[in-house]
């Protein structure tokens, strides 16, 4: 999503070759149709590190990029191949999968420490910045903290009757721990609805769990939405139940929509939210999350005041243009068109 926003912002100033590690190019629907973007196919084979390095290096020699931009551990073989290809390299680390939710894996720590020492490394959270400096031991001059930024939509009106709606926007994967959210929702009195926006491999299991918990009739799974930002106007409260995050865009989008949030204490979430919202950032526990949601649902006036404070914080700290210019500087500036 961030790449698409950057590409659209700078338009014809840049050309792009996008290599999707899993072959999934669905996010191309977010790109303006007039952009100069190609999607080369480079078939990497899991476990074939030496062969993959050769394939990556060959692709780099063919493409001759002005800047190689890699994202997260999944693209580390491209970073390794570039040690020989010698292209300018910007590595963006957004967070970790379920295998690293609790601790850093030693082999990956050493690989990042060695391979990324000469790269420019961008991180969107202070948590990741500390990891890059203290655990990966990257040179401080190479590490850049760039908070995520989002466009600011008009504030929606929420003057409606009926039961309040708790909403979340997430990929239905293990590290998002939507099991925790369903269990927390089941602990609440049956006076609210839960809307889960997103899709993923856990959808069938989550729907079955909602049925077992007796909340299926109050839980809506919308599936994938190409523009989920519009759904925030239908929420009264945002919920985040993840085991691992850094600086989630969904929290920023909820803040920009004037919502209060009940969230697990992961990554930079507490630091992102307005001070008024921080008492509702809780331990990674279903009962604690249920308590935070219940308290916010029971006090609409406080919930509204917190939502207003969250919106004001986004306006001050997380503007999209500020993010755009920071990344443009890392990539080498925007050439004259």
C-alpha cells in the first residue's frame, strides 16, 4: 500500500519494476494506470539459496535499476545478490511474521547484520529502529525512522442509532490473532456487532470459532475489500488484537476517521495513539481486550473525545506528504520531469 501511494504521488518521475516474491500482484489495482510499471517474473525456489542468488543477480544485471528497494526478510536474497551487483540499495523493514513474533532468530539476525550494513535501511517504528541498531547492530547513519503517513479523509458523521459496531481491518493470518478478538467479543454483553474486514487463510476457521462461541449472528466477515478505508465510517470503535505489529496503517486509518481504539500493546501502537487513548492499550489477552472494549462502549462521550484526539494527532504527526518526501530523499530525490 505504501509503495502504491509513493508511485502514484511521484507519477512519471520514476519507472518501476515490481518483483512480487509470492507472485501475487493484486495490489497493482491501486496503481494509477498511466504509471510506467512492469512486473518481471523471476522464479525463485525455496531452499535453493545459491541458485536464487544467481537468478537475482542475473535479473539485477538485466534490469540495471538505479535503486534496488527490498522489503522485509522475504527479499533478503535480493539484498545478498546486490552485494556483488553493487546497485544503490534501500531496504524497508516493516515487521515480522509469526515465526519472529516473540524473538529474533539468530540466523536471520546475523544475515541482516552482515548483508544490510551498506544498505540504507528505513523503518516505520521506534521498536524496529531499536532492533536495527541494538540487535542487528547496523551503523546508525544507515538507519532512518520514517513514520507511516496517510491521507486525511473528511471526518464521517456517526450520529446514528442502533447497536454500536466494533470494527477491525486485518489480513486473516495467525500473527493478527483474530481468535483473541473473537474470544474477547464473546465476553461482552450482546449489545454490539463485530465487523472483520479482510481475508486470508484463517477465514474458515475463524467463522467456525465464531459459531462455537455463539457470536456468529453478531459477527460479519466482509472478505477482501479493495478500498477498506471507507468502512471505518461504519465503526464506532476500532479493535486491534495482533501478537506483532510495528506501526500499523489500520490504526492510523482508524485515528484519521476519528475513532477510539482498543488494542493489544504491540510495536509502536501505544506511542502512535493520543495520550487519552493509551489506557485502552492492553496486554495480549482476550479478557484484557474485552475490558478495554467494554469500557469504551459504555462511555460514548469519552469514546468521542478520544476519537477527536486521535484525529488531531494524525493531523500533527502522520501526514502523507511528509512520508512521501522522506522516502523520495532516500531514493535519491525526485528528478525533474
